C-alpha cells in the first residue's frame, strides 16, 4: 500500500491490532508517559492493552481528563470505547485549556473543554438525552440508531479547519462547521465526567493531515 505523502499515522492506544505499516509511533506505553492526567481520574493500561479510566473512591462533582502531551491540527481520529450503564464520557479535541477549568480549584462550568475546543459525547443511557453518543456537544446532536448499548462502539472523527465530522460504528451521525474563534490546534482528551465514571478505550489511532 502506498501511503499518502502528506499523512502521518500515530498509534495512541491499541489492543489486538493488525500489523501496521512501518512508521507509526506508539504514544501509549504502560507508564502513560505520552499523556497527562488532569483531575482525580485513575488511568490504567490493562494486560490486553485496553485503557481503563475510573475515579478515586470519593464524591467528586467535577470532571477528570487524560490528555495527549502533543497537540494536533487537522487529523482523522479512530478510537473504540465502552462505558458503564448510565455512564458519561467524551473525547475532547482542540482544547487548548487542557481542562484547566474542569477541575478544582479553578472549576468554571462555562470554560470546560466543550466550551474551549469541542467535545464528542459518549453516553450509555446518561440522563442528558439531548446529546447522545457521537454528538458534537453544544452544537450538533447525533442522529440516533448507530450505537450498540452496553458494548464496544467505535468513533471516526474527522477534524479539519473548516469542519468536524463524526462517525459512530461507521455511520455519520454529526457534523458542524468550524466555530469562529475556537482553536485550530490542540491535544486529544479522554473524559471521566463524574464520580461514577468508568470508561474503557482501545485502538486509538490518529492520522495527521498536513
């Protein structure tokens, strides 16, 4: 296969992946050295390569996040996710604040990652029915019918300077033009929304568009 000369692929996390062409860099190691944890989330690489996120045993009303240390501009992001029944999680893109205002002591509900960059919603029966999984939170509710409840699901997120598009299990469920004034470059983040949050991620791959 001939790779496009303007694309470069990075493997952020994976489990049981097929062999990749020479060149991708694995950014997820057992120590999570290529990521930074924001808040009180507990992030663990399980023996099968799955990333597990859960909260510390206390009542936290705020979010927790795991961010790539690297920033990205235009790219295609693939990841697979699972969350507990009633769970709420998300994928942050282009959030230059790195969740600074999503955790104590600087908590500000109007400056969480979905207000700075964008958040792609993950929900498994969470009470926020307006924005089901695959929604571009605050901007584009996802079309229903593509999610597999209580099982693994896959996102393919296309981030361009002009538009964001989201596929859930291969079905395009949301898109929205770029919002004026919002960043064009930033990290990728994984969310634990509240104290009950438990989420798993695997096969996280990002292909930059240059």
